[in-house]
């Protein structure tokens, strides 16, 4: 959809003559997902709530360890720093608690 000349929407920040959608670009992710599903690249399985919690925990631990690696390599993002604080704060409040609970 292209807005007619002089009908720019200030609330949406759209300039006159600028398309609101780009169908070719928005189709790319859909095509990629369809291709992956057709290749059996993803399998959907019903899991019990107990198993789901274990998957969430594993994902959380992996995320914490990834963030620890980023802090160690000085590649932490602004989002990491906004969410966890500085390196020492992250290690004290998150990493230390997770590593204390590791098995073995």
C-alpha cells in the first residue's frame, strides 16, 4: 500500500509515496520456515510439564554460561549490561548461584 501524495500519517511516521509493506521481503522468512519444515529440520513433540521445566532450566543455564563467556571476552552487549549490570554484578548475582548448583 502506498499513501497518496500529501496523505502522510504523522502517527506512523510514514512519508508520502513510501510503501507501508514490502511483500517480497516479508515473504522470505515464511519461505525459509516452510523449507526447514519440509526438510524435517524441526520436530514438534508433546512433552510433559515436568520435561518442559527441565528444558527451560537447561536453556537458562546455557544462556547464563553464554553471557559469562561474553563478559570474559569483553563482547557483552548493551542488553546484557542493562539486564545483568556490570561483569562483577553478573558474576556475583547470577553466575555464582548457577555454578554452585552444578552437578559433579
